[in-house]
C-alpha cells in the first residue's frame, strides 16, 4: 500500500486555469516551494489542450505527481472504467479522482481498472457546495458518501477527498476511514478561500496526514479577476504562505 502524496501535510494547487501559458506560469512559480506536493488538473486544461500536453508542462519543471480530476469521474457505466484508466495511463497522469455517484458497480470497476493500469486512485464522496446531499435539497442520499468511501477502502484505496469547508464532516469521514484502514489513510480537502473553509479549522479535524487543495488562492491571489495578469512573484508568495499555514496548523 502506498499513498499518492509523499508528504504528511502539503498544499496541492488546483490548476483551474484555461491556458497552457497560465498553467506553465503557475507550475514555474510553485514547483520549488517547500510544501507543494502535486498538481491537480481538471477538464478545462485536459479537454482544451490534451492531457499529455498538460502533463508535459509539469514535467518541464518537476516530477511531482499530476492528479487528474474530471469533475466528476466515475459517473458512467462500469465498462468504461477501462477506457478512462487507459487514457490516464497513456497521458502520464499519476493519479485520478473518482466521485462514484453512478453506484457501487461502477465504483468497483473503475477503481479496479485504474489499479490495473498502475494509476493511483483517489475517491471522493461529499462535495463542498450547497444542495449536494438530499437533506440540503440535493440529489445525493445523506448516507451515500459513507458507502462510497467504504467500498473504496475494501478495494484497497487509501486516498480520499473530503469537503474542507465542512470540518465536522471531515472529522466524521476521517473516523470512518481510519477505522476501515487501520489508520492508514490520507485525506485531500478542497473548499478553501472562495468557499470560506479555513485550513486551520480543517487541520484539527483531518489529522496528521492531509493535504489542502487550493485553486484561486494561489493562481489568483487577492481575488484577482484575470490569472494571466497575475505576477509570477505573487503566485510564488501566495503558495509559500499557504504552505507555511498548513505546516503550522
């Protein structure tokens, strides 16, 4: 068993920029910051430029892991998991995030396919935005995330996404996951800055091994509207400050 991230605590930039130029600037400004552990890329970069090209930008500067978040993967029929896994492997992606909202059969097959391809698996259950779970007006049953996480643990997954702006939920999911995995889990949490989560609060709930996923707080610090106009020095400073925060939390 191995974790996706080597560090115990770190910052993972969520690279939700649209151009390869802005992405290259982001990676160039942050890859040597102590505490940056990986890069999470999504469909905007992946579909807009092709995942091999996106991964190639990271490899210009570092061998840190590239995590692909399809926003959201694991929502199709079970059989297509093999296609997804093949594309991840051939693109050079190190790990992929699944939010298996299509049910247990899809979750199991997609996890199996990624593992067979040698691609790391990260499973999420609850998202950060309002009206996601049924009691809040959403479509997803309140107990569904717990089931998603439990199935993943039984398939050997040890890396999980939890909602960083909901510390009480993080604490509950951590307890569930650690019990199922003899304490051997790593948590990754988005939901900071724009979504009002505080790294210090989540740190108290997430334990020793967790990673904050931060997007605009790095590539558009101070609420900048246009990432292309943000100075590389400001991106570097924002990343450094966040890394210092998570180490001290």
